[in-house]
C-alpha cells in the first residue's frame, strides 16, 4: 500500500510541476521572430522540404528512351501482340472473308477499306500507349493508301463532287522530222 501511495504522490508532484512550468514562460516571448505582428502573412510557411511540381513527377516516372531503334522495336512488338489478338476476332475474320469474295476489283477495294477500318479500330481500342496509336494510324493510312489507284481515271460520280471532272485530252503522236519526209522504199 505504501508503494501505491508513493507512486500516486510522485505522479501528482510531476503533474503539478508540469502545470507550473507552463506558466513560467513570460508572455512576451516571440515564438516566430521572422513574422511581424502587424502584417499577417497570406500563406503559412512550408512545413517540409519543397516538393517538385506534378509535371516533374510525371516525367520522372516515364520510361526512359533506349534510342530510336529500340523504341521502334518495342512499338513493333506491341503491334504484333495487338495483331495476334485482333486477327482472331470473329467480326474481323468475317470482314476479311467478305472482302476476299468480291467479284470486281473496285468492289474488293471498297470492302478492303471497310475491313481495314474495322481491323485498325479494334486494334486502336486495345492500344495502351499514344506511340502505339500513332503507329497504328500510320499503318492504317499505308494500307488504305495502297487501295487507291491514282493512275486510273475515275468515272464522274456525284459522290466525289457535284461537278464532273474534266476529261483529259490525249496528245497526238508526233513523227520525227526525218521520218516525215522519207519515202518508203519497196524492195
């Protein structure tokens, strides 16, 4: 019982000293000497080290480039993975078969355009990086560019423009000056 009384009295003594110690500080003590009392600062002082901006943090977590060739190889590998996933899609397979069963060349080119549109749309939906999406758009443009036939004169149709395109005139074959005046010699 003496132990408990001794512990209780020492705890009481410590508590009394702590309360008295808080009163011991004079009221004119300036805790923040840098601040002036007349002008309150608009922002509180920072409580820790300065943190980098959000953009700097984003840049630090981006994967570093290993060089142009390595980046191209990485995009190519990602493209192959997307291609393998997309080729097995039933809608894409049906569009390809439909394009291959066309009877005329013009019909086949139109069907192939819609096939490439569907094919690259599915691949773009699965793409995860902006670089891969740019590469897919470039590949789509190449595939659809192959389907164009710039040397074949299109028939004037209202779907291209409201006015028919002018038909180019052919230039006549000109004989050389020497051949004009030569007479044919019969043997």
